C-alpha cells in the first residue's frame, strides 16, 4: 500500500470505526501531516462557526490522560477528557483543564536562544527575550554537542513521562553508547514510586508499579496516600473512589485515612486518624498482628516482632481504636490498604510500604478485584522504566559535580525547582561546560542553561505516552498537534509568536548533521516518522481498541482515537505466597534535625509542581485551605497560640537544611506537633504569574532517603520563629464565616 | 382683663422673658429688612472667596477626578466585594435622602401646623432638600457599574424596545426620587418668588434681567398673593405623603430583599424617622453656619429657632429609638438563626464600636442635652448636637448597608468591607453640598423676607397691665 | 407592548426550548478537586482577578467549593465539599429586583438568564441572591489593553460565550450555549434530546462523576430519579426559592 491514503480510502476506513467517531472529527485524512493554520488561510474542512475536535494526550503530569481538544478557526478553545481513553474515561482534573493557559501562556520561550547563565528570560516589563539564533544554528549546536563530545560526556535529563521522546533519546544514546537518559520529577518523588516498586518486588517477587483497585474495594485504609490529589493517576483513582462509595447501592464503601495532616484525600475519609508521622508502617503491622491474634491463628513471620502496645503508644492511636479498625478490616469482604505520600517519605518508608502490602496479603486480596495488582505494562514497553529516585539523582548530580559530563540536555523537567536545595544541583551546573534546555517555559533550569531550544507545547506536539498507572488495560495514549502554533494578530498578517520546534525534530536533524552511527541509527525524516516506526510494532494486533494492517491507516486511527489500548483487563496478578514471610524490625522513623515540630511538605493538589505559571491554577483555591496565589504554612491553632502567632503572621521555619518564611494558616486538622507546607510555589523564574510568589518547602529538606532511595521528604524536624511581619493570605473562604463564632454551618 | 392678669404667673420683671427675643415681636420696617437681606447677599469677604475656592478645588478633585477614575477603572477601586455588593455609595445615598427630608418635609409640616417660628429658616431648610437630593442622585450614579447606561431606567419608548421593570424596588425608588425632586424644587421656588421680585426691584443691569426671569413677573397684586398662598398650601399638604413615600421606598430597597437584618416590615417608618432625625439635625448646623458667617443673620436667626429645632429633634430621636428597638427586639425575640448571628456580628464583630457609637449619638446625646431650654438655645451646642446626630445616623446607615451585607446565609462567603475610593468621593459630595450653599447665599435670599414681614405684621404685643401679651391675628 | 417583548415566553429565543433543566450534585462523591471550577472558567470565559482581588472576595469563578469544619482536633471533620453555583431557582429572588430586565426568567426552560448587555450594574440581584452565586466584574478583567498578559491568553476564549466587561453581573448559566447546541443538533436530526446528551462543562470534567445534569420535567431522567432519593435536599430550602440544583448529602 502506498504511503499516502486517498481521501476516499480514508472515508471508507472511517466508516468502519464510525461508532468511535461520534465525538471525534479530527484526524489527518489525505496527508500524513495535517497543516493547521490560522483563519486567514483557512483549510477547506474548517468552517466558520463550527468547531473541530482533536484527540490528544494531556502533558500536564505523567498520568497520560486522553484529551479531546476543541479548536475553532485554528485556536484551541477547550479541552475535555477523551471518553474512550482507559485512564480517564472522559474526565479531566483542573490541571488538565488549564493546559491551554500553558499553550497560550504569555511567557513561553520565543525561539532558540543562546544566553548567558543566570540572565532572566523576560524583562521587568514581562516582555519575553527575543530569539537570537536560527533553528539551523540551534541544530548545529546540538549536532556538535553530540558529535564533538565523548559519548560518556553526554547526559540527558528528562521528565517523568515515558513518552516517544524518551524512546527516541534512549535509541540515540544506545546508538552512540552514551549513558541512558535519566528521568525525574518532583511528583514521582512525592509518590515514592521507587519505594512502591521495591516493596512489590520484595514481597510479591515481581517488579512493577502497584495498582490499587479502589473502585472494587468496599473498605479502604489509606496510609498517607493522597490518591485523590496528585498521586500516580488522580483522575483514575478519583473514579475509583466514586465507585467505592456508590458501586454497591446497599453498602457504601468505607474509607479510613492515616496521616498527620488532613489532606484533601483525608477530608473525604470517613475516619481521619492523626497518627505520629513515621509510624504508619507500625500501625499497619499492629493492625495485621491484631487481626491474626483475633482470628486465633498463629502469627506469621511478618508479625513476629510486633509489639502492639508500644505501637499504640508511639503512634498516638489508642489500642481500642486499633482493635476496632483491625476488626473492621478483617470483617470486610473487599478490604484494601494503600500506602503513599508522606508515609513513604520517611526513613522507614520501604518498611511502611511493605507492611501495608503485607496487610493486603493477610486479607488475601493480592491480584483480586478490590485488591492489589501490578499496573499493566503499556504497549511497546518492555518494562516500566521508573523515574530516578533521589539516591540516583544524588549520584547523577555528583557526576555533574565531578566535571565528567561535558554537555547536559534537559527536557520536560525543572530540576533546579524540583530537587531539594541540599542536593546542590546549582553548584554542579557550574562544572558542566554546556547546558542545553528544551524548556517551553523560561523556568529556573532554562535560566541556568547556555542554550534554550524551546520544545512545542503538548497541544502542538506529536507523540505518544506509555501509561504507567491508572488504567486497567495496557494503554498507549497518543498525541497530535491541535493547533499549528501560536499566532498574534498584529495587523492583518498573523505572525508566529512562539517559534518553537519539537525536540524530537531537533534531535533527529542534529543526528543527521552529526553523521556517523548517529545518522544511520536515527534515519527519520521527522518526529512523526519516528513515531510511526515505533507504532509499527502494534500493526496487526487484534486485541486492541482498533486494529489496522497498514501504518498510515493505523496512524490515522491512532490520531483519531487519541491512542491505542487493549480492551482486555491487563492488570498483573502477582503471587502473594511469600508476602507474609518477611520479618520486620518495626522501627519508628528517624528524623533529621532537632526542631520540635514534624514537617510535612505536600504537593499543592491543584497546582502541583508545574502549574504555577498558569493564572487559573493560581487562582483556583487549594481544596483544603482555599488559599490562592501564594504559599502558606499550616499550624494547629493550639500550637499557633503557644507560639503567639495568628493567621497571616509571617514565621521563619528553619531546619538543618535551611529556612524559609511563610504566612501562617491556622489549620484545625493537623497534629499540634506537626506543621505542613504546600509544594508548588516559590519560583524564582517561570513567568510573571509564578515568579516571586511564595516559597519552596524544598529549601528545608535534606537529602535523607528511605531504604529504597526515595527522598525522605517528611523526615525533617523544624522549629518556628515569629518574625513580627504580616502578609495576608488570599483565601476564597470568608474567615469570619468559617472560623469565627458567627460562623454556624448552614 | 384682670382675669387674664391674674392668670399670669407673678414674675419679677427680671425673670420675665423679653418678648423682643422673638423675631416676630421685634419688627423692623420693611425697607430696612429688605436691605438687610440684600446686604447679606452682596457682602463677600476674602474669607468667603477663600473657602469657596478650596471647596471648588475639593469638588473638582475629590468628586470630579475621583469619579472619572472610578468610571474608567470600574468598581474595583471601591471597597465592594462579595458579599458586600453595596457599600458607602449606598450609605451616602440613604444619608443624603435623609438629609433632604429636613427641608421640604420639615418646612411643610411646620407650615401646615402654622408654627410661627419656622418663618426665617424654612428657606435654608428647603435649599438643603434640593442640594442633598443632588448628592443622593450622584451617589447612586457612582454606585452603578455602568453609569453611562443609567438612562435605561427611564421609561420612554426607545429603539431598544425594552421597558424598565416596575417590579424592581429600584424603579420605585427612581420614580419616587424624581417626583420628590420635582415637587420639592417647586416647593422651594414658590415662596422664593416674592423675594426674587424684591431683589429684582432693587437691582440694575443684567442682574435685574436675571432676577426678572426668575421672578416670573411677580408684581405683588392681591390676586397673585392669593394664588401664591393657595399653591403653597396645596404643595405643603401634598408633599408630606410624597416625602414619606420617598423614604419608605428607600427603606423598601432593603426591606424587600430576602436578607437577614433587612427583611423587616418596620423598615419603612423606621427609615422615615431616621431620615427626619438626620435631616432635622442638619438644620441647626446650617443655621449656625449661616448665622455666624453671613451678615445681618443674627437678627433673623435667633436662639428661639434653635429651640424649636431642638424640641423637634428630641421628639424625633425618641421616635427613632422606638422604631429601632422595635425592629431589634422583634428580630431578637424571633430567634431566627441568621438574625441572631447578624446581631451578634454587629455588636461583637470587628466593627462593634460602630453600634455603640450609633446608640450614643442618636440616643444618649439628644436625650441628655435637648431637655434643657438653655442648652437648646445655645447655637454652637445645637450645631454640635446636630453634627453628632448626623454621625450617628451615618453610622446607622453604615451598619445597615455594608455591615449587614457581610452576613448572609452562606457563611463561606463572608468577607468584610473596607471603603477605598468611596472615602474621597464622600468628601467630595460633602464639599459639593457646602459649595452649593455658598453659591446659593450669593444668588438667593436665604431668608424669606416676605414671610418674616408677613409674620411680624400679624404679631402684635398687647399691654395688659404690666405684662405684654403676644397675640396673633389670623393670616390665612 | 413593552411587557410582551420582555417576557421570555413570548420571545422567539425560547420557542424551541425543550424542557426544564436541573442538576444533581452528589456531595458524597465530590472530592473538592476543583476540576469543575477550572472547566467552567475555561468554557465560560471567566477571568482571573489576581491575588489581591481574589483575597478580597472578588473571585469571579462561577462555582465555589465550600467546606466547613466541625469539632476540634483530634475529632475534627471537614464537612462534605459543597460546590455552589447559581441554583437556577424557579422563584428566583434575583429576578424581580433588576430595574432593567437584565436578570430574567426563561419560563419554558425554568432557567435564570442574565443578559449581560442589559446590565447596568446596580448589583441588587447579587444582594438578593441567598446563595451568593453571582459574581461582578469589578474591573475590566478581560481587557488586554489593561492586562497585556491577556494578549496571548485570550486565544482560548470560547466564541460561544460573551466576554463581559467591567460593571456587569454574571453567573452560572447551566452552560446554556451547550443546551442550545444540543437542541439544534437534535432538531436537525428530528428527534428529542436524549437523557445525558447535554453535559455542562463542570459535569463533563468531574472525575468523580458527582455532577449529573438533565431534564427535570421528565421523571425518567437520571436527575429526576436522583432528586427523589432520601439523600436529596436543596440549599436554603426554607426560603421557597425552589432551586434546580439538588444536593445529595455526603457521608451517608
């Protein structure tokens, strides 16, 4: 069959998939590459007054939710969830909705820029720095960097999403024998993916990201997992939560949350158990031990060292409560225990993850509906390549520090913001002669780079993303450009405002320029050709949502449907035979510093790590505190009274690693010995909406890790000092209505 | 004759009131009085022009420029928010409407009741109505989000084919205020005519032409006087219900809303009494200013007039207190959850002191000072009482509008209110009010000379033994 | 004459209306994730107002998610998240108080309509809304001349929805543009609108599927059936406004 299919052929084929096209009208019919241009040169299928819809993938986090973008005369107007994508089934989160504010953000890098490190990428008047080199020169820079350095002097640092670019760069590094690209993201660190996988590997003997089937459970014990917020795949898990509550009309699923600070997820729990930070695993062990004891069976190895009384003491959960909860868990038909969030970000995080898995094994729900599975492997994936843990990042930074890396390529991640300050990446950068950033936005890392070669925004890009979590079926989310570029209408002639180029295209072109093995290994005309070469692996596969025998047809369907996924249940049911045999030391967590307060950083649920440059996300209130546009520190009102601080007082929080100042929010649902701070603000670059707003709690963290190598981000003990300053927090809630005596609930 | 002498208290001569204290019994030849009135209009010192310049400057900047800024920027520069959608502009509106009651309503009531001591100060009071209503209108316009479309409230057949909605209390307000403005302007104008004619007869050149037009050809024939009296009588009676309705409808702006604190059936009379209280309290302030700054005014405006106003104030303050506590006790005893929260908020919330200030100014001050005749007859003290009562009444409106709006049935939205540009614009409206008075004192005779003369002719002192008994001949 | 023109019943715009609309929000499912708020802002061209104005009670979002606290530590509970938007009252207190018919009732659909270009900004409707569901354009939040950052951001404005200028009141419309669109589609296909065919932006985004939308004059629809369950209730029911948003109580 020819490379191009005719319009007639396409229409015939489209008839086959008519059921799926009800909401999807966009796909590239006659040509491989559809040009989308502003309305002065209107393509024939763009009608005035009618919208065109394109299926693509959300790039705001690495969950890989499918989107359908509504476009109108060449502009993207709105995104909705793709109802067919198994990850999100037509739903989106707030971040996904705001992705258009990234696309049309006033502070995108305007074009390839050579710049001196540290210089801002937009002026005081918020005007973006002009591009000062051509793309040809940019490609030459990349080609030189790839060909003139030794392979082991080249490093790639990438974002968390396992996408086509990761595959391409993996191929590239393989071709020249360079070290494999490292992937990292602050969210992955907060999720403790490494710990979760390590725990699964240790107890279930199989590596993979655990899949917690919340939707089919009827009792959920969550140990610190903020699964309704940013953890793994929030949209899918929220759907699961919804099903937990309403699946069975006669019995509403019950939900208990163990955490020191009530998170948005904890707020939805029927019971919120404020336990001492770092004792989550101990409580899980105690519950298991009590369950076994109550049933009269002999204690398995896992519970041999468990002293229930001392755990009750150290965790602050009474023995009665433990017994009641143990009974509840034992008596439930489909109980499920989840670990995550701050519970794993402790020195004993791996023990906690394993203790919780053991609890699941005890009720025999491993690999059963409403229990624990391993996430299905995405199509085209040989294994799940997890993002780097902090220990690996520490090693990577040490490598940069040593000066053995001559050129660093950064894409899709903002490590200077997303890594704790105690991991001295900024210093390490000084020993890297050349840093190339592919950032779309002028983030902190781009500011420290020598070259910025802006990638296109997710909605302008081709691609696919291997879904790692959330979907029950093996899923490859597909992306396609929904707009051809951002234009401003200055006068009659539209002009390109942002001259971005797909990083894959840049690398492919550079590979050709570099010549040698690189050129022959990456003989692709452009990004799409590379993607098609990968997708060829799926041709003829009949267990998918659609199938096609020929690559252009397959690509057309792939674009039209927003990806390819199996229709089967692909969750992996591991063996739990050895899960109860591991003995635990049952040690409480170790804390860093001698402050009197536990410090719990958490990801701001709406904004997360990269939402700060989108004004809508800044203005959408935090679900628990309703604060907008800034950072705050949550302190129990009693503790605040002892410290003599009130709402909006600025306090100095110091740990062994550093100190920050933030305004006080008297938060009633936090332990008096704990304070909490959101992560997401505190940018020193990243556009006018983000820069200079709030503080980054990472400045307070040391590089202490748990046993698996994930950052022990909740292991700091801090002290608080009044500064005497006051800075009013903007909140949606009326303080007098919600907190003062007049406030009686409606 | 001896029976009357016996009936009189036996007072020592020094204890006896000098009837000359009363303007009506201290007659002056008509020509001299006219000259006095004209003199007061024509005498302007450098102090006068300094004050006028300052006021004009304040009006141009605080009112003109600040309003321009407000219109161009939108109401974001004010302090309004959710849930306090109505702020100081509406406070000013209610306040100025209240002030406007002093003039026309007070004057009409006194005229109808034939209170003789009204004669020299009705004009000053009626002018207050006109000027205050200008400010009230301006305040509403400042309040509107899109003031350039304010004419959409006028019911006339138009190309938009949209008619205003007469269900809306704001439309009733619009109609009532327009009616009141027209009626009270006419009511101000009618008694002005003979005085304008007097000025016309005593001036020359273009000034004469000016007053000729204003005096609409009044020559003082018997028929003209008869018609004038008839018209004034009709207006005096007719304007009382109009004035009552105006402030009742202003109260309905609030009372018709389903909000805790506002939705109260007693709001109509309560607002009327409040309007009278602040309006009448403004009279001694203006009287004091006119008396102490303008030439010849000490003859016309005497302690007895302050005394009259003082008595009225005391009674009105009691009426106001009655209505206020009527409203308060009903809402307190009714025990509605929201009313309770609201009362608690007003009395113990962040601005609790406003409530106590209001009670102090509106009740404690008048009740402790106005019972004593000597104090009622002290002009500066009366002016002070007037100012305090106005502060109290302004506070009362502030409590009713932004304070009560803070509390609604959705506690999640309770945000408090801090006025911003409103403060400047409020200063501007007060300056405009004073400036209009200053301008009027040059153009119009502030004392209705003919009414004073008419009164003096009707009053005669008859000697009965040693006593001199004031008697009045029937005028009407 | 004038009255005829002002009655939506007699105006052409409502002749094709198909039924009355209502919404059901399950507070047990609402996780407070704010996706509805973002989706609504996106669909309806709702502006952002910046930190100072947002903290001063001038958020323009058409939905706000309320929550309260009960008890104190450690027995503290957050009340169920409660998204509050215009309740589309059958007897809406906002309507009669507008002097210029900017807040009108569609009798045929039982919706409260806000006519932006009639609004003169008296803000009486917002005072009289017991749900505080209305938001006011305190400034020209959408004017790129005053906010240069909007020059590019405005590209995503929805052409189906008017961009409001300063001094105009606005509120949730139940995504009337989507209702109209679906009505047009159904009419061109010569059929009735199916249950669940009209989906407002908030319901479409909601990851927990806590929001259901549909006809309330048809007892077979999902909303009608959810609205008669024992968990159903309305906000401030005692006021007799007969709101068309039904809340299913959380925690049960």
